[in-house]
């Protein structure tokens, strides 16, 4: 079967190759799920992997099958797979797998302290840009058939979910936390999905990002009832004076100096969540005393977040369902740039690196077969 792969360490090595089709028995203890891949989204991580700035091949291979944002349909299951996952079920599999740290042992490998981590399509494990994959049922999350169109957005949504879920988890320190104002920095896919998740938690939404209006992503923020500001028209301090003080600020810009401006305007008892992976060497001059004093006198928190836990996948599925009910058609507008088939890997990389209007670039790999109907799923859900 076909797959899109790179030679990690060699820039621009993306290519199509033949790999062996996996079998459900490749996973031990009858827990294997064989999945036909329908769509795979790509993001900045894939860009960095093809630029040889990130990523590693599995041991014994000189190539890495890329792709970590997938949606697929179950073809076959082992005898010990829970009945919530049956042939026909629409599924998304998570990205990170346990290493040797205690957090992997308790199912929270997103909190690993290992230096080496295992992520499908990114580091040491092959990904989903292929025709079929097999996975242990514990890493496979079922979606209602109604999410078949937009479910490819689940993985990036889980990144947003983890950020927001942890903001609430951390704020349990306050006994009473009634956040009102959220500010999302950045309006790429993760910024927009974070804006959505914040809105679904009932927060007043402000989004601060570089591009000026008219801008499709700003319209998407407004469709959620949020207010969009361009950093070319206002400073974050001005935005905060108008819309804040912010109880929670989430950064998904990829521009690290903004973090220090955010730290400065964060409201008392507030939480600042950092989700940008910034591989560069940028430095910044910051108002160190002011930020420090604000954090001390205001009991503020700054926290980093990466990847997602099983709970974030579950709340992610719930929020995608809610989004379809409350903002019908909104998620679909994020799917701006379909790429036809695995053969079009060059076009995929071009869209990813050069099309600045694109929100989500994704590869269409196969059509779903008639999925199991909702009543059937309900009857088999345990
Ligand atoms: C992925 C995460 C992953 C992170 C670090 C992101 O692009 O969506 O699942 O943990 O990269 O490799
Ligand atoms: Zn990603």
C-alpha cells in the first residue's frame, strides 16, 4: 500500500513509497484495530519534519511515514476490542505513546518526562499518511458518524482541549473561579479551535492575531460571537483595557515574544496557557520587574501544554458535536484546502508552506463505506 514518508535529517525528502499493509494481529492480546484512513490533516509540525528540523524514523527504518491528524473507518477488530469500536465505526487515533516515565504507565504520556518521546507520524513511530494502519484499541477514539466530515479536526482540537481543561484544573486552587474573559493569541487552526472551545465553555471571547481585517479567520471568530483584533491596529495592552482583564489567555501564535506581553496584561488570579512550539532562537526584551510583581501580587499562573490525554480526546469529541449544533457549518469552513490523494504529496507541502490563506490543508485518501448507523452504535455502546 502507498504512504507519504520522509527521510528524517534530509531536507525536502517527502516522497511516496510502498509499505506493507498491517494486520489486525500485529497488535497483541486481540486488541488490534485495523483502520482504513479517510483523511489526514497536516500542520507546522509536518512542515518542520520535511524541513529536517524535527522528527525521527522508527528504529531499523530510514524513513518515517508522516501524518498525525487522521480520521478513518474501522475495517476489522481483534477479539478483545471494546464493543464501542466495531467495523464501520469512524475513529481518530491519538499521537503519543508511552515511553518509560511513570506518566505513560498511568495513561498520561502527554506528561512524559522522558527525553525521547514516541509520537505517531512525528517521532520514532510511523504515522497515518497511508491507506491503512493498525492500532491498540486503547489509543483509538470512536466518533459519531455525524462527525465524519469534520472529525479530521479532532487531533488539533485536543491540543486546545488540553490547554483549556488544564486551565480549569489549575484554577481549582481558587475554590471559586468564575472566569468571564478569555483571550486567544493567534488565529491559525489551533487558535481558532481554542477560540471555539473557550466559547463552548461560555467565555467572552477575544482573539488577537497578526493579520488585518478583512480576514476570513477574523470572520470565523465573529461567527462564534468573539471579537477580533489585529496586532497591526492595537497593542495587547490596549485590547486588554477594552476587553479584559483576561481571566485566561491562551497562546497559539508561534511568536514567543507575545508571551511576555500576555504575562503583563493577564488579570489577577489569571492563567496564561502556552501552546506554541517555537523551534527558533528568538530573544525579547521584557518588563521583568513589572511582570514578576504582577504575578506575585496577582497570584497568576503561566503553564505550558503539549499533546493531549484520553480525557482531552473525549471532551474534544463532545465539543465537536456541540460545535456542529451551536455553530452549524463553522468547523467545515476550517477545511479550506483538500489535497487529492497520497500521490499529491508535493502539492500538499506546497499548500502547507506557501498558501497563507489556507486554514487546514488535508489529504483526501479514501471514501468511507456506509458507516454503522447511530442506533446500532448506541446498542453496542458499553
Ligand atoms: C502535535 C502534537 C504533538 C506535538 C509535539 C503537534 O503538532 O499535534 O500531538 O505532541 O506536535 O510533537
Ligand atoms: Zn500537530
